[in-house]
């Protein structure tokens, strides 16, 4: 399986979609999409459709994972997903840790409010 298709499948899996689902959204069957990928005959507009469907930037198909953007690049990505699954996994871990911290702060706030009510 090509690296390109593996990356697409990783993003699809994270979104709970299958390769067949993607092919259907592109107006193809999975065999046609497989052939186009394997023969490296995807049209640019098909890549654009895949990019939009997966909500990943089109340039990520061509960029190496160790790419460091220039300082004038926006900090917030235009799309939510990234074809770089390591970065996506890191963001998910950070998001989970932040949610736990927020929950902890909420608990502390409730305790403080209870203490304050005793004095009022």
C-alpha cells in the first residue's frame, strides 16, 4: 500500500470513515480510487476533493512531515485535520489533558464557593 493511501486511511479512521465512504463521496468506487492512487493518476481536482472531504490542507499531500513553516505562516490551521498523524495525536493528548485540568479547576471553584457561603 502506498504511503499516500496509508495516510489517507489513518485520517479516515480517525474520522470513523472508510476508504469506500471516501470513494463514494468522490463519485467513484473504491477500486477506481485505488487504481488512480496506485497508478499515480489522481487529477488535481480529485486531490482537492479528497482534501476538502478529509478537511486537511491540500499542500499536506506534498509536504514532508518534518517541514517547519516560516514565521509568517498563520498559527491556526485552516483545516482541522492534519495528514501528519503524529501532530494530530499530540493535539488530541493535549486536548485531553486540558479538559482534565478544566474539570479540576471547576471542582476547586465549587469547593471555594462552598467555603465562601459559610462566611456569608
